[in-house]
C-alpha cells in the first residue's frame, strides 16, 4: 500500500488553492467583460444618438442655408460680399443684373470705375452708366474683415419724387399765372381797342398798325392759353357743328396767318367752301370754344414754325365711336427726341413761347375723354385729336 507523503498533501492543497484562485480570477474577468460590454453598448447608443442629432443638425443647417440662398436670390436688391481687401467674394443674381459680369474676384473699386457714371453720386445714391440710380448701404461683417453691400434700383422712386416736386411747382406757377393773366385781360382789351383806332391812312402806318394788332393778338392767345389750362376740364354739353366750327376758325385766323401760309379745311375728305359751303352734317357734343381754341393753337403753331410760309391742312371725320381732327403741316417738323415732351406744360423751343399751347390742346382732349397724338412726317408734323361720340348726340347727318 502506497504511503501518502506530506509533500503530496501540500501539493494537492496548493493545486486546489491555485484552482480556486483561477476560478475567482475568471469570474472577475467575466464580470469585467460583461461590464465592458454594457459600457460599449451604452457608448454605442450614445454615439448613435449623437450622430443622429448631428445629422439632424446638419440637415437643418443645410435647409437653412438653402432658404437663405433662395431668399438672397429673390430679394429685389443686389447683395455683394467683399473681403477686407475690398475684393468681391460673393453676390446674388440681382447684383449681376445691375452691375454686369464679372463680379467675383474683382475689386469693388474697379466695379465702381466700370459701372458708375463719373460724378453720378447724389443724396447717398449712385448713378450707373445707363442712367439708372441705385441706393447703396454698407454693413461690416461681424466675425471677419469685410463688408456687405446692399444695392437697390431707386430710379422709379426718384422719378416719381421729381415728378411730384415738378407738379407742385407747376401748380404754384399755374395759380400765379392764371391770376396774372386774369388781371392783364382788361388792359390788353383796351390796348387792342386803341390799336384799332390808329391812323392807317398811309401804307406805312397801316403796316405798323397791323404789326401792333398781331402782337396784341399773340398776347391775347397766350392769356387765353394760360386761363384755359388753369380752368381744366368742363362738361361737353354743347352740340358742335363741325362745318360751322371750321368756318369760324378760318374767319378768326384770316388776318393772323402768315402771308405765304395756306389753310385747307376738309370734312370727311371733302374741302369746304370758304363762305358758302354746304353743311357737311358732322355734329357731336363738345365744348365749342375749347375745341376751337385747341385747333387754332395747332394751326398757329404750324404757321409760326414755318415762319409764316406753311401749307396747313385741317380735316375732320368720324367712325362709330370717335370724331377725329387732324392738323397736318409741311414745316420743319418736330425732332424725334422732343416729341415725348411737346405736350408738357411750359415746354417750348420758341423764345417767345409760353409752352402752354400744346398743353392746352392735350387738356381739352382729355376733358372730353379723348386724346391727342403727334407724329413726325418726312416733312412736317401731323397732330390728331380724338374725341368720343356722346350717346346722346351721335355724329352724323344734321337735321334740316
């Protein structure tokens, strides 16, 4: 029988102790691994949540960036970003429209030299080479050197402001002129009466008297123009016989037109007889004196433009809706650049002109609900007044 040695007992105990220690360390290692897995899981979840939040934030920032870009593109003004060296880094499409390409990479100073008219700066605005006005505002960048420039087209608002100021001045001038013209009529009528009583026994005296009368008549027309323009529109409640109107105009102008000026009058293309012409039957509702004055203005303008040697034709015709009056001359005509301005009050090219004659013509046409147009011909000018036919008084054959 084998004898159990003390050393064997000791080795067995040591082995048991080592095995127990190994088991203990294994359990601790397993527990640590489990805890590590749990921490990894938690960290993984947190990372996923962080990534998801980051992704959401990035998406929101991208959406915000797109909205801002769209907003910049839809703004009615130009946006330009320049760096600390004055070089353009960014701009919207409106900036390209207003200032043309290229912009990016160019210095703002070079763009000003290229696009802005020399001396074109007023009231904080700048004027481009093509005549447009832009407002300019500058804002510094907060987090970096540079500026944001805001530009907007203010051409229309400036024009409206200038027009309003001009209308205010015209209103004041018109009131003063009307008062002055009213006061002058009485002494002018006396002067015309005295002139008619001057001695005309000799040819020289007769010539002087005629010249005096002509100048007084000119003054009378100017005053009537001023008062007519100041009076404005009135109701067209008279029945105007165009044939009688034309005869009256011819009688009024007989001694006032230049010696070499001829005046032909036509109704519906047919010339009327100077004294005994048949009634052409064209009648309609209008303000007779105002219409007569407007037509006389057109004729005398043509006569004066041709220095008393014009061939003038005045005609009238109608359709179902309108009555038309035309005055055509063979004078020097109106330059194309002046045509848009000839109906403006106080606009004139003659040193002695008031600039109200054609303004009165336009006012008369508008007061009747019509209009007037001027067309430059190869030689001369054609003015056309268009007046509506009243339902209560249609144009047509006159009653016997």
